[in-house]
C-alpha cells in the first residue's frame, strides 16, 4: 500500500520545482566601489516532470550555469525553493543534503577536465558508488560493466585509462557515472557542446533512449536551438539572470518575441545555412 501511495505521489507531481530562485555574486569592484554585485540568477521558476526535458537556453553569461549549480546544490542559492519530489533542498547543509545527492546528477561540457586523468574508465564510473558506500567490490564491478554497456561502451575497456577515450566516449563515460546512483534528474550543462556533429547526434540519441528507459527528467542547458528543439519538450530562455520567455519549444522558437530568443534563432539559422553551404544535411 505504501509503495502504491508513494508511486502515485511521484506520478502526480514534478520531479523538480524551482521557485523564486536567486543568486548574487560579489566581485572586486573598481574605483570607489569596493565590490560589484552580479545578479547571476533572479526569481527563476522551473518545473520538470519524470521522462521530460526542459531546456534552458541563452547566450554566454545569461546565468544558465548558475541555475544548474544551484539546482544540483553545488552552490547554495540566496533565496527561493528547490523542491525535489516535494522536499525543499535549497538551504540544506551538506549533511542533510547527502541522501538527496544521488537523485541529482550533473554532466558538464568538458569531461576531460571534469574527469580525473589518472582514473581508468571503471574508476570514473565506480567513484560515486564508493562515495555513497554502495555494494561490495564485486557488485560494484558488475554494476560498472552494466553501465558501460548501457551507454554504448564495451565493458572490455573497463581498465583502460579514461584519457585514452575519444571526446564522445568520454562523454559516454560521464553519462554512465551520472547514472550510477540511479538519479531522478540529470542536469546537462552544455554537455554536447564541443563534440563534432555526428558524435553530438549519437549522444543526443543516447540521452533520448536513456530518458525513455529510466523516465529521467532532464534540465538541458544549451545555446544551440537546433539541439534544444531535438531534445526538449519545453524551453525557457534566459537573459541577464532572468527567464525572459518560456513555453513549448516549437512555440517559443516560432514566436521568438524576446530579442534574446531572436538572437538564438538567428544563430541557429546561420549554423544550418553554413552546413547547407558545405553540402551537409543538418
Ligand atoms: P552562463 O552559464 O549562461 O554562461 P553563468 O551562470 O556562468 O552564465 O554566469 C552568469 C553571470 O554570473 C556572469 O556574469 C558571470 O560572470 C557571473 N558569475 C558566475 N559565476 C561567478 C562567480 N563564482 N563569481 C562571480 N561571478 C560569477
Ligand atoms: Mg555556462
């Protein structure tokens, strides 16, 4: 009965609901001002359901990564709520956060720097299991191989150095690591930026397959609208720390009522035109 009731609650509510989230940074000021205040995120509202993707788009410096770091509680927001299946984790200290950490995982843009270069592929994936003290050596080893298979990496490569993997393979490793603790939400911060186009398409497909299989919720951060349109049901556009436009992805792209959205649409069109000029189908 208890299981049925909690399953019902999970099905009814969003995995993540963010409301009124704000984060300000202080920076050394110039001249008579000792410090400058940078409002990196202001009054952010987001909602993501299981099995769905919300994209956060916007140009560089608009505050996307700040939202990502607050949502995953790498940083503590100044104010606002971050409700993970109904529990507000916005101001929890590290001890109280511990049981929630597995549910929120992040994949960064550059796995080369976010991975420890001395690690083997197996060690990269196993580390979160060790930190959370899950399983013994042999169950962890078989879980690692299962995860490698799931992201399209041969388990035979488990003991190779992570540095010997290609860019796309490293991103698969980073995804396997993020999945190790069976998260509810993946925050993908420019995770496909910097990959070549065919690798980007393959990893996008992998993300779609993993989402369908595990009912994962994604917060997908990108400045590339073509990619956003492929992956996200709904999107929000950020400019100067605020969400300036939001809605179903195709509708936002078609309306593009805010100048920031129009800039993103223009650069996506330019990228497609460049590809067409090269004779490559976008
Ligand atoms: P985006 O990911 O959209 O490029 P960020 O969230 O990284 O944007 O940055 C938003 C704003 O906050 C920028 O003006 C950036 O310079 C500033 N910022 C981000 N992190 C810090 C920090 N740790 N200290 C000071 N300013 C920061
Ligand atoms: Mg960023």
